[in-house]
């Protein structure tokens, strides 16, 4: 008969990731619905105005130039929903990496803040680390500090989080805004972190 094992630390670590995944899915679904509704409202307004079924909403100056109109309001609403999705993805990257960092200190009994030393301590206990965990660390630090040090690091470790053809600005680069995370990137990050620690069965 094979002895069954249960690793409480592994369970707590993986359960923490499952909670983060569920929280992200719930938030992402809600934001997606809001974005779709905003797009539908914008399209409906345009079509109804064009068909004469609704009056144009807005304001013009004395020369007849548009100061603002409802179409611009809809565009701004859509943009804010898209920005909200981006902000949520970035927040979950931070939460995910910090979950690994805090958990690793528990497993190793070490308060070392240096990522490489913490990785070495985890591996010394026989727990494998996903080879791309450094990329998640680099991205989390870039999102926190928004500087060239971490921007250059992410360009090396995870360039796919930047738009195609992205290049540093001649002056100061707005790295935080340059990062374009998709839901696929989030799934990758969840898998990388989950593969960098124990499970309930190890």
C-alpha cells in the first residue's frame, strides 16, 4: 500500500493561487461585460442618430464646431473600461509574485529579500523553480518601480508583454503604460508561479 502524503504548505500555496485565479476571472468577466455594454451603447447611439430616431447630443461653438458630443463621451467610457482591464491585470501580476515571495520565505524560514537567494534556498529543499519565474519577478518590479533598470530586464526576460515594435523613449520611458498584458499573459504567469513551489502532494 502506497503511503499518502499531504503537504500543508504546498496546499496553502496552490490554494492561494487558485483564489487569485478565481478572483481574476470574476473581475475580468465583469469588466468584459461592462466593456461590451459600453460598445453596444455607443453603436446604438450612432445608428439611432443616423436614422433620425434620436436627437444628436452635444454642444457646438458659435461657428458650428463641435465642442463635445455624446459620441466622444461613449469613446471615453470605452477607453476607461479598457484601461480598467489593463490595471486589473497588472495588479494581479503584483499579487501573484508577492504570493510566491511570501510563501517561499515560509518554506525556507528565510527572510532574504533577494530573489536569486530565495530561489536558491527553495531549490536547495528539492522544490523545482519554473525557469520563467525571473520574468514574473522582473515584470512585478517594473510595475512597482517604473524605471529603466526593470524595463530593460523585462525586455530581456519577457519582451512579449510589450507591443510589437516597442522601443525605449529617448528621454524617460513610461514603462508602466508601455506594458500591454493580455489574459494569456496572466494565464502564463499563474502557471509559472504555480510551477515554482510545492503542491499538496509533494
